[in-house]
C-alpha cells in the first residue's frame, strides 16, 4: 500500500518547484468579478502541474469546451472528467495526492490525511478537517441520512474505523486491520466524496439548522422530512445543485436549462501550471443535450470541441470522413476494459446436466479453443483490436503474455478432442453433439439486447462452434432480467463486456473478478451468499471459485506490495487457466473527436471508467484553445 512516499513522490513528480517561487497570473475572465486576488484564492501550497515534464504545453486561460450528452443527467460527468480527488491516479495509473497535500499510511490500516492549508471551496469558504468530520459523523454514520451505514470501503471485517480530527488540516482514520480498499475508492471515477461543505449543508441538518427554516423548506421542496431534504441538496456527484460548493475545476451555473448546461470555472481551484496560471484553462464546459443517435453526425458536422460520449467503434469511418471540413481530428484510444466482449458461463445454473458440463474445465477450454478471435477482430473491428482472454491488458503492470493467449488460440482439433474426452461423442444428424441426458448441445446465450456488437460477435462465435458440434443461440432480454435469471440459476450463459479494469495494478481491488458479491456473473449465487453472509445464494462449492476468494482475502490482508501482487496473480492465473470467462477481443478503439484548436488532449491514451475517469487522468483542466481558436459560450 502507498505509504508516506505517496506525498514525497507526488512532490517530486507533480511539482515543478516551490509554489512560493511562482508569480501567479490572474485569469482574465475573473477580473472585475469582485473576487480576492489569485494569491488569496489558492492554497498556500497549490498543486503545481508540470505539463512540459509530461510532454505537453503550458497553455492559457479562456474559452468554452463544447460537448454533447445524450441526457440531462449526464451532466454529472463534469465531476468525472474534472477528476479532482483527495488522491487520484496519474496517466500511469499511479496514486498521487491531489486535493490532499499528503497521505501517511501506517501498517496499511492507519491513514492520516493532510489537507492543503488555505484551500477554499468554490464559494470562497475554507475547506478544513471539519468538512471530513461532518461527512463521517453527521452523514455516513447517521442512520437517517445513511440507513445502510457507511460504504463497504469504509469497513474492515464489518468494523468501522476510529476517526480523529488532529487539527484544522489533518484527520486520521484507524482500522483494526489493513484496508487496501480505502485509497483506491477515493480515486474512483464516481468519487465517494468523503468530505462535504459543512458550512452549507448544516443549515439543512436537524442537528445544526433552524427547525422552522428546515420545516418550511421541507414543505417547499415537497419532501418527507429533513433527511430527504438534506440528501436532495447534497448532490456532490450529480451536479444538480448549483448552490452546493465544490472543489472540482468546473461547477454548475445557475439558470441552466435541461437542454444546455453550462459548467463554469471554480475560481478557488487548487491547481496551477508552472507559469502561474490557475487551472482549469477553459472558462466553461458547455454540455448540450442531443439525441444519442445523432451525436456522431453532429460531431462530424463540427458542433463539438471534444466528444467521446455516445460514440462507438462503428462511428469511426464517418468521423474520419468529416475531419478536414470540420477542422477536427479523431483519436483512437484503446478501451481500458479487459475485453470488449466476453462470454460468461453460469457455474451456479440449476439444471444438473448443464451444471456438471459447465463446471468441467475441459468443456470451457474447448469452447474457448473453438472461437476464431482473429476473424472476429477483422470482421467487427477491422483488425484494430487484440484477440485476447478476459484478463488484463499489456498496459497493466500485472500483464503476462499467457494471460492473453492461454487457451485462446483457434484449434478445432484440440477442442473436438476435449469434448470427446468428456464423453460427448454422440451427435445428431446435423453434427451437433448430444449431452449426457440426450438433449442436443444447444447453448442459449442470453443478452441484455443493448448491443448490436455483442449480437454480431455471438453470431460469429456460433459459426465456429458448429465446427466442434456445439450450437449457440442468442436470447435477447433486458439487463435486469438477465441478472435475475442468472442469480436464480435459470440462465446457462450470458455475454457482456469484459472486466472494467484491464489496466490494474497490485494496489487496485480485484473484487470484480471474485465471487464477493452478486455482480459476479459466472457465479452470482456464490456472490450473493458471500455478500449476504450466508442468508441468500449458494455456498461456494467449486474449487477454482474458492481459490479466487482465498486469494482475495490474502489481498485484503496484505500490507506489502509483493503480497498484493502475488494475490492478484493467483486470481489471474486461476481465471486464465480455468477459462472462467471466455474473452474475445481486447483494446477495441474508442473514437474521440477533438477540434484542431483544442490543445493538450493526448494522442495516445486509454479510455476507461475505473481507473481513468475517461478524460480525468489526462487532466481535462489542462486542455486549452490555441490563440486563434479561443471561443466562448
């Protein structure tokens, strides 16, 4: 786990030099707005971003980044892309302090968070340890506001931490055992916001606010009680309350419509460049709602400065054609998912014949060997992807070549031999094998019906599976129904995207790859059993699944990085050797439209949610317009 070196490394890698040596430059759009001078708006030790050390340019402030969203609720992406976090990942997926000046970690269980002295909220009020105390003692552990209690990353073996306010800029969380989930959770795309603007929210809290005022607001907002009022106004992630102070680079403006949302710069943002300019460079991010089906055409017409939302691989050809006329370029970043499309056998299916067959590793290996991934890559992705298991990408520090290739070649002869070895030698007249109970070996692969790409891939898989005597048919439904059927044991197999985090490091949680909760698609009943502490689902009764859980428990209890690394490899080795999921193609490209005048958007990047926050790890606050291209909303 990251220790005191987290602070020292950040100073060495992110700071160009002592902040006091910088001559701050006032932002033109903020002049004459009645604000304090820039030196009083910044923390005493701001985060100095050395762009030249990253191979990018020092920019200048001004302009509005125009982008399109498919629905008004996507305005919350401003808090994803802005990616100001207590600690966050850099573009190498290393954890670094950001809002925090430093983090001390002892024994993997004692976390001392050190705030930046003089840091202020977007309304100019001080950001202090009181804002973390308020979240923990008055929100997270308040049963009226948080009936389910603190989120799982705040618990170790079901126990909450001891919390201590050390001073105005320092707090400490102490758990009885290591908590490796804590810092990665703080760096997530969907920030858990373990701090709140106490000076603003206290007025709506029954412990601090005026009873009469709260009662009047409850009636005015037509909510049930003070707790619902507080939760409605406490929208740190959704960006729906323009009065709510923020620490993000852009904050929602008042008067926005439900079709056009203008996010304006936070004049108290804590980052600066080496020339003394306060970030973000762009004064505004304008998010306009459009029909998702029309966004690619609008991007091609030049209506955006930066666009990836609602664009997919199939749009690349159209986007490339429009580049010259609309003065933009299309970047192609590989997806950070472990696989674009993966097949998940349900190892807790109720049907006893299917359960026996799916739990036979020879059957899963045969299915994997019976897929021509190169053909799928050429047909669906024009060869831009990489045939691969659903493991980790080459960009991950955990990557090993066999994680990509083991049992993932196209070998019809070996696949047929494995199926014969199992005893599936009887066939009907069309060559389809018969299962031990006499039924034809026909796999119903259930899908959410949301992706034509998944349907097309399944059709190609079915073509080559017929060569090994296996028939496959797609059954489209909806996501909730698929998950409910999987949890109930009625589903045999499903298809979905691969694991979200294909660029994992040893410090990141491997939870999505183990049956720790009911989201574990290859054994949701196992996950439900673990998650419910034995009140629901099925106890793990399959050795490879138990190996996954044992390795995960080792990871949770590890203090040394070498031990976390070993736990991760135990999980990956088990997945790949046992073919617990069947990946098809990885590193499929995400098109990103960038106006030529918009600078500092990396040519090479990885498009991911967690970790990555889409544009977040690449510092969207450092994207700027060249002198000729600066525009405003």
